[in-house]
C-alpha cells in the first residue's frame, strides 16, 4: 500500500473531518450509555426499568446524527474519488 490513509478495498482516503465525526460518534455513544447507566443505577425503580429502551434511544440520538454526517462525508469522498478517476468502460470501447 502506497498510502497509509487508503483503505484495503481501494477506497479513497477519508478527510480528517470525516474521521473526527466517526470518533465523535463513538464518544457520544459511550457517553449516552454511561448517562443511562448513571440514571439507572442511581435510583432504580420499575419506572426506569419500563422506560429504559426509550431513555437509551434518546441518549443515542446525538451519536446517530453524528454518524449519519460521517456516512454522508464518506459517500461524498467516494463520489469525488470516482469522478476524478472515471470509469474505463463508460467512454471507451
């Protein structure tokens, strides 16, 4: 491999902003789970137990949004890589 940033599948390297979004989504996901555990363990009752799926989903919303932005950036980087390289079968014989 000539470029350390290039993936094994031959995709173009990701911009640093996209990598930052991926790391941020992982951190937000861990923070959401930590916040849920803090709420759940601190004052356990049946209401927390019943509402726990909703609470986990709400705490994961920021992580999901950031991951969605990451996927959009990755797709844009892949499209720009394809546009620069072109497809050999389209214009040629």
